[in-house]
């Protein structure tokens, strides 16, 4: 299925995944085009006859056309609701499946002419944003026509919008730069943690490196940018598996990470085991993606979403309790999780309720930046945890070397230091002296007033 995000920050992202998988047809085009679909019983039109008006009556409001099981082609009529004069090269943007065949026609001299496709830009969840050059001076009286072919028995529903070619390319470059920077930052922090692990051999560093490496792959593939990059483009045939599998695996690693940073093995062995079983569940979900092949994809997605959301809440509670137990590392983790969750919820609300088009800023900026911020915050938590361990080790060494009552060196430490001092004195040809100090008749204090009085003395 899909993802958990950092410690369950993934849980948040899956919510968006399910949102992005909803039909988006005409959501961005209602104010630009009046979209109508060709009736199923209408004859297949020819491009040269599109402009003669003979088929206009065969097009019905798209909302009245039922889903066509087994349909292999869909014709749409796009009538501009206003004259479009962008003052630059106009382009029709079609957000569709990456491999979804689509052809657009404009009417000129009473005949349908095919529109030139300028480029195709990557989009979220394996979609493509195809840009077609529009004819100059497009008016309300000049409809456009779209022919959409089915892929794998699925008839996609693209989203149409109008923009200038320069504006669309500039925006796409900005989005690509943002995703590339996010990917680079996450991978850099993962590699740095792995290199530090070679020195410190701390398991938490390996989990951190693995977690954010998987998160980097997740955001690269989910945004669609990774499919155009060297090496990562090899995952193109895997389509949705390329982001679903890293998301689920990162969920498993997040569970292992949480139980380590919250020190559950010592403070709550039962919860420690629960996170272990959750990690196994996420691994099963990663391999369960193949269920899409036999039509069980929606069921796996539903189960995955429940697991992600449940583990998210559970992780929140566990992290909060660990923080209340004065575990500052868990506190850093809790802040990071809350940050990601806040951006995810805000994006989900914008996509589903308020302003779907306005969610673009959250998708390309809010969520990626929150992932990087979470990586930094959790890195601080790991550093805090390592510092505490170093301090505990230093204190343990001090106690092992000194007398608990007086604080002076015990016999073993005194002998070790004397041997080292003698070796230095011999090597440098210097003299060495040893001073003994003793209190006469101290035993009488213990015998007369008790050992507690002797200790106090």
C-alpha cells in the first residue's frame, strides 16, 4: 500500500495519497471551459468533421455521462467560457496519467486540426502535465476537442487548465528545483548519519539514515520528478509501486526508530514489542502492493490507511509519554511529527474542502520543507540521545574509578595511574615521589560514635 512518514509522519502522507487518487476531472477547468462528453451511442467522429457542427448535439454535460466500463475511448468538447488573450504564447495544460494517450484538436476553417504538444512536465502520483500550444485569439465560439484513449482497460479523467507557456515552464522549473533540493537535503543527511555510524556504531544512526533515504525516494517518485532523473528513472515501469513501497518500508523503519529513541526496551517492553509487530505489518503492506494486479488494490489501500492512521496516533501518544519521562530526544521527535502532521492536514483540507488549486503551494513547498525540517529536528533528537549516552558513560567511568564515599581514586585506578606515572618518569628520566596521608586513631570514631558518624567525619 503506502506510507507512513517519519515515525508515522507517513500516516499523514497516506491521507494525501488517497486524496490525490480521487478523480480530479474538471476541478481546475470549470471556470475556464464548459466540458461536455460524447454520448456512448454516438458515431466515432473524424478530425476533419469536428468543425462542421454535425456532432454538437451528441455532446452532453460531462456530469450526466455514466462511467463506461470497458470503454476504450472518450471524446470531450471544451468550450471556453470567455475569450482568452494571455498576451503571450497560450498553452492548454492537461494533467493526466503519465502513459495516458490524449490528442487535442482545434477548429480552423471548419476543420479539426491537431494541437502541437510543446512538452510534458512531471506531476504528483505519476501524472504528466502535458502542454499544448493553443491557437491565437481563442474565443468562446471556438471549441476544442479532446480524444482520450484507455490504458490497461482504464479510461483516465484528465484535468484541463489554461496558462502561458513561459509561465508554465517557469513554474515547473521552480517545482523541480524544490523537489530536487528536498531530495538532496534528505539524502545528504542520511549519508552523513551513515558515515557517523561507521565511527560510533550506534544503531539509531542506521535507522535514521534508512528512514530519510526512503523518505527521499518517496518524495522524488510521488512528485514525479524522480522518473526523469538518472538511475531513479529505472523505476518508471513500477509506476505507483515506486512510491508506495518506499513509503510502507519507511513506516516499518519509523516504528523501529521510535522504540529506540523512546527507549521502550527498558521503560515499556510490551510497547516495544507492539512497535516490532507494527514494523512487520508495514513490511507486509509493502509486498501487498502486488494485490493490485488481482484487483485487491483498494482493499489493501484501505487496510494500509487504517494501519497508518492508527500507528500515527499510537506513536504520538508514546512519544509524548516518553517526553514526559524527561526523554528530550523523544521530545524532538514529537515536534517533528507534529510539524509534518500539521502540514499534511492543512494540505488535505485545501485539496478536499476549500481550494484544491491553492494546495499546490503546500504540495510543492509546505510538505517537502516540513520533511527537511523534520529530518533536522530528529537529527537534533539523535544528537541529544548520543550526548546523554556519553554523559552516562562518563559518569559510569567516574564511579568505577573513585570511592563512592570520599570521591578519591579507588585502589585499581590508583595503581593504574601510578604505573602510568612511573612509565612517564622512566621515559623522561625524571624522579617520582609518592605521598601517603593517614589520620591517626580514626577507627576510634567509628567504634565510639558509629560508622555513619565516621562517614560524615
